[in-house]
């Protein structure tokens, strides 16, 4: 029974993990997400990227290399202190939630 369970788990793992790894593998030319980094903005600046989107706590951001800084961008991010760099969606605008406007911030109902 245990042998069948382990075999099944290995098959599921073997067929599900590689596509996820391939989809999340960062590319120097496309947008990448820098995650779980204390000051992701300063890491991005040191690596020569430009901000496409950032989290309020500055621990995550989506960035892309400028045209002249493309080769080796992911390696520079990692050398600058990025903890995790993964490929970001091509349509970054679809992942950003709009900020609240001033009128809704002053509204006592939320």
C-alpha cells in the first residue's frame, strides 16, 4: 500500500513540477518579480532595472531591465541581494490593484 502511494506521489510530482519551474524561470529580457527581499527597490536600482509594479512594503516588485542593461540582469539582481527572482506575467497591469482615490479615503463608510 505504501509503495503504491509513494509511486503515485512521485509520478504526480514528476509531471507537475517541471512545467511550473519552466513557467517561472526568469528571463533577462522579460519582466521578472523580485520576491521576499528586504528592500527590493534598492536591489532593483543596483541591478539597473526599472520598476513596473511594487508592493507597499517594498519587499516585492516587478521589474524589467532597461534596453542597455539586459544581458545578465537576473544575475545582477541576485548579486545585489534579491532572495527570489521569478518570471512575471507579461501583462503586469492585470496584476496590479488600483489605488483608492482621495474621495474614498475620506469617506467614513470605507
